[in-house]
């Protein structure tokens, strides 16, 4: 899977998304202008030490991204979309495209790809969800549909005895 952030503004969101990409094997694509430097301490802090576990690319603009990723199967996340994010059948090489935190994706892009736009249901009084949370919701739905390829799906207590219920209260 691929996560595309078009002009992200908040370093902590991008750092959290980078951490999700590292944990899932998704590639992160960042389209300029960025609202921060890649050396930003908040970006690095939010991504913890996961930056070495993930692959990312930076593009000068949307045109640069489109030229370098021809034929990409893309889904555009927007509160203006008619379809729910659970409707598409996601493929392992699809791209989830999200816009900047303050305005989302531009109208021109949404109109051009409206049949590929999806939304996360929420109350009408809410404007939007946090960018990093939105990535997590849709990415994990896409991975669930694919059977979580390459991801560890079982947990273990490393030889420790399972705590009794009383230990939690």
C-alpha cells in the first residue's frame, strides 16, 4: 500500500503516519510544499525511531508525483465524497491520497477523480477527523481486505504467565 500526503502542514501528523507506514510496510509519498522541514524535531519525535523501517519519497508537486507513479490505482479521501471507504476492493499496490489538514484536497483534483473518492462516515456537525487517524482507519481496512499481508497477526506474552483479572483492577 501507498500513502500520499498532498501538502501536509503538521509535522506530528506526518510523523505519526510515518510510524504507521513503518508498522504496516506502506510507502509514504510526500508532495510539496510541506509545512515543515523533514529534519523537524516534532516530525522525528512523532515517528520515533521508525524512520529507518519505512520507505518514503518526496515530490515537488502533484505533476511530479503523477509522472513518477504512472497508472497508480488511487483512492482520494475527502469529506465531500459520496462513497464510504469500505466500499472499494483495495489492492496491495493502491495509493490512498489525502490533502492538507486545513483544507483537504483541492476541488479540481476531487472533480477529476470523483469516482475514486471515498469518505469516512462521521456526524454532520464534525468537519473532519485528524489526518493521521484517517490514514489509520482506511489503511487498516485495505490491509484487512487483503488478509494483512506480511503483518504479524498473533501476540505472545514472551513466556510470562497471563496476569489474572485481579491484577488489572
